[in-house]
C-alpha cells in the first residue's frame, strides 16, 4: 500500500487523465431528470480517514445521490433498532438480481433480502423510528448531512421527477406490505425512500461520506461520531455483497473494496481504516453503475495497492 500524499495525488490525477475520454454507457433515462444531466461531467477524488482531500475534475458538481443513500439509511436504521433486529428484518444477502427486482422479493415470501436494493431500502426506511413520514425524512436528511459534514438538501426537481415515475417501487412497497415486511405505511416509506435518493451531493461529499465509514463512523471533517464503530463492518459487508448490484462479484474480484453506486452516476469505494475513493460520471452500464467512475475508482484502488483481500 502506498498511501503518502504524493502517491494519492498522482493516482487521482492519472486515473482522471486516463479515463476522461472513455466512452460507453448512457445516462439513466427512467428518471427524466437524470437523462438531462451533462454526460461529459467527470470527477474523481480521495478523502483519507483523517480528512485530507485529493481531487480532479468536476468534484464540486451536485448530482443526485440515488442508491448510495441506501448505505446511510441502513446505518441509521441499525443504530435505532440494533444490528440483529435489522439483519433479521431486512436481510443481508446478495439478491443476484437487478436493483429494482420484484422477483427477488417474491422468491423470498414477499420479504426483502438486502438493504442495498430498492425493496430492502424501503423496508429500511419503514424501520426508522418516527410518528410521521416527516420524522423519518428529517432523520435521514440529518444522517446524510452528518456523514458528509455539511448540510445536504433535497432537490425538488429530482424528487418531482422521481415521484412522478416511481410506480415500480410503489408496487414493490405493496408487495412487502403484503408479506408483513413494511413497518410503516408502504406509500409513506416509498415516498421517503424516493426523497432520500433525490438529495444532491458532490463527489467531494461522497468522499467525505466514505471517509466517515473508513474512519469507523467518525466524520474526519467535523470530528463527530455519526454511527457506532460496531456497525461499520456490517455496512462494509453489505456494500461488498450488493453495492454494485449484479456487478458486485466482478467488482470484488477486480477491485477488492466495498463499493456503492447510484444511478445519478456516483460511485464510492472504501478502504477500511484508510480512505474513500469517490467518482462521478453520469453514463451508466446495464447494471446501473457509472462506466467512467467505475474505471477511475478501480484504477485509483489498483495503483495504490488497495484491497481488503
Ligand atoms: O429507486 C430507484 O430506482 C432510484 N431512485 C435509485 C436507484 C439506483 O440508484 C440504483 N443504482 N444504481
């Protein structure tokens, strides 16, 4: 492992230069807002577990957090209901199916399998304590902000775009309800889940969120403990198994770091105890993972000799 400042700086610069002109992939089109984001945007950065930042490209551009939000809601639900209850209610296995799979829910008795796919993520939201959807939403927004070390906000534009097209997720929410694995009103859980995907982050924010995981639950920028250290291994394990959906196994073989992607084009990888690598580029592969950002993050990891295996 070469983790001195010069090596990290060089790894980020080289990965950016090597992948800046990569082609392939398409912006997500099933959410109209995402289809309209400039596909040429590209940023890569690293934040160390002690808060040093290295960055190249469009690392200050705000994009939709999307599925990466699932990691932080998972963290908060575990914090509130405890690891064992959380695992028993939401599951902890790879689905082997796309992120919005109905089949994986149906195959498991209308129960979720993983908190990092849509079904488990909505069940996760429903487990967060609160009398109303607003209570749960405020808790999620606060936890995203605590991981990022700055106030994260909802994009009304992204949210409206998602809420007006999220019929598939509503069907999954009702399916879970019929199986007794929704712990609040299912349409409220789907609404709050959709909002948690519609917040805006930069690649820098993503790196800070990852650095907080790398730093075992303490945000290195604010010094605040966000979640207990005992829950971080479960987050990392889940990211390894399901973070890049049907490409999670390939990612584990080739990169060897827990990761998480979102259809907004963001991707995050964490080297526990050391650092986080974040990338952003909107065009996605068929599994829903950013093409360019995947390549760049993988290259940074390889050139620094990072792998948990
Ligand atoms: O539920 C959805 O379809 C989106 N709001 C988020 C999906 C997502 O980011 C999947 N990730 N690659």
